C-alpha cells in the first residue's frame, strides 16, 4: 500500500444501531413480557385495584420493575432518561401500610404512572421491533413512537 493510501475504515456501530440490533434480538422476550403485562390479571386487574382501593395495586410495582429491567437490558451501558428514572423511582419500592389508605391518591397514583410509562416504552419497543425485523439499519425517518423510545436511552 502506498503511503498516501489509507486502509479502508471499518465503520464502528453507532449506539443507536447497537440498540436497534439488540431490540431485534430480544424481541421475542419483549413480546412475551408485553403479553404478560397486557393480561387481564395484570393491566386490567391492577388498575381496577387502584379504584377499588385495594392494597393489591401495590403488586403493579413488580411488573413495572420487570419491564424496566428488560428495557435496560437492551442498552445496559446507557442510563435511562432522567424523567423516566424519576417516575419509576417514585412509583416503585413501596410497601403497603394501613396508614396509606388515608392518602390513597398520593400513594397509589405514582405506582400507576410508573407502570403506564414503562408499559408505553415496552409497547414502542415491541411495535417498532416488529416493524424493523428485516431492516438492516435503524430507520432514518423518525415517527413519534420510535423517537420516544430513543429518548428513553438519551439518543435524541
């Protein structure tokens, strides 16, 4: 090779493309998790438990944590968006006490909010993972769902 010639540069994968390929690889597990939390005994029942004023609403935290764990596993080296982390933190880690009944909205609503945000991001992961099953690279045109998913990993 001549001194003026440079060796071909192998492009390094972008963080977004690594996330894209991990999403495709883990899509079956994410689909299974979405199916599990969309089940009437999770999504419907545990939201109902909030309105019913039942301590069982606290069980929703386990599902929220499972979703967050699965989403973080897609990019373990990236911190999740600060807003998302704050919402999850305020809606998980709670243990029911009888005194919580006097502050039901203050105690229960953050758990639902955390679940709804985690559930939304899981839905976006599955929806866009399915759309991109055969794609060779992440989409260049961003729709709102894919853009929101990228925001979760601070990639927008």
